C-alpha cells in the first residue's frame, strides 16, 4: 500500500500547520515515547546484564545485522571509550571464519529487534560452545535469541515511526538507549572518571581539555624562579633569557616555596603610573602576593576556568608542599587549541 506523499509547502507556510513539520513532530514524539517507556522495563534482567559485563574478563563482542548492527557499532564504541574493551563482529562475517575473534572469556551482546535474525541465531550457539556468555538485546523476550541468552535486555514491541511501520526507527532508538544505559551503569560501577576518559581520548578537543597540567606546564629551564630581593630589572632579564620567554616570573623563598608572581602586566601598570623607580627596587615590593595556583595533577580545563575567572594570563603550578614546580601561560593553552 502506498503512503500519501507530503505536499510541498511554500516558504511562507505556517510552521504549526506545515505537513512536513507535522510528520517530523510525529516521528520525534513516537521515538520519545518509546524511550520514556523503557524506564518501566528496567528490572532484574537489566541488572543481570550489567553483572555479566562487569564480570567479563575479555571483550564485549557486539553483533547485529542491518540497522541493528549499525547501532551495535556505536554501542561497542561507547563501551570501548569508557573503559570496557569491546569490538564489533558482523554476524555474516562471523559465520565465514570471524568467529575466531570470540574467546571463552568474552561476552557477546547480540542485537536483533525480532530476535529471529538467522545469522545471529546461528552465531550464538557457536559462541556459547566456545565458552562466551551471551546478552540478547531485543524487542521480543520470547524469541529464539532471548531463549539462548544468559541475560536479556528486552525493550518490548514498539511502533516504528515509519508510515509503513516497517523501517527500523523507534526500535533502533530503543536499542541505542538501552545500550547507552548499560555502558553508563558499568562506567559508574567501575569508578571510571575524567582522568580515565582523558586516557582514551588523547586527540580532539575533549582529549586536550582533559590533559593534566603537568603535560602542558613550563618547568625546568623554562620556569623562571627569582628571589624576592632581586630587582625588577633582574627579573625582566631572567624572563627574557628563559626559553619560551614566559610572561611571568615566580617569586620563591627557601625551598622554592611560592610567595608571589610578577608579570608583564604588572610592569606595564607600574610604568603607566609613572613608577619607573621600581626597576631598581626589589621585586618583592611590587609582586602579586599569594597568587592563585594549581597543582600538576589537575586538568588543563580546570586551569583554563581559573584563568578566565581571575582574568589572568599566567598561573603558577605548585606541589602539595607549596613548592613552585611549573608555570602555565595562556599561550600554552592556545598552542594546544583550548
């Protein structure tokens, strides 16, 4: 049976009555209702699936045909990026030799809306003979797939958003939501935190923001440390001769304990006030005292927020004893595109 085509609307059509927009709203509403209905279906079966993943000593091998397989690839990627080793295995390829990718310590997450996908139901018995556990993600809790699984994530029968009720739409949305729920519960149970996330995301803006300050800060020969009795002129020479020419020097006392900071901005303000005599005076008299600081183990993102809130271009890095161990300059953040 043919579906009625959507009549093309002129640009000035009221958005409230535009048939294209109304069809789109129907799709969004239906898929939203599908996800909302999943909350009441979360029970001991979901908890059992989480336990299988948590106890897995190998990989979570995600498998599915067609659209379910595409969703499965995303779920596998989410698991892998949040601390749970995972690979995607196409069931058709698996039946032609790739079953060798499955090991006895693995858990297979088999995805099928009907639970009667031939390739998947041929894969599961072999996976079990290998010794792997099986979790079924399906819309049919009474299906062949569900009956062969050790744990079942059953989202129930759903109405597809397709006008013909055929194309996978709401069902794949349900799969994705349950897969995300599984991954996020496991993440929480394992105590996976921001530092762990940074380890698995070294590139891109996310990874850069989650770098530790120790990976970016200036230290060693690039860190200008001066005493409070050094003249401002001597401090400026030290800053100029330091590799990278930082815009600040850290003022320290015995044991390199931080007591202050002197920046290019401080010098400009003093000169604008006509206080040229400060060039021959001790930097301890004009330095910024008790400056805000960060630790080497903090994230670069935290330092960025501190610099923005305090309206400063440099921030000292100190260890737990208060010893100056580094300097973070706004230019360092720009270089790593933060």
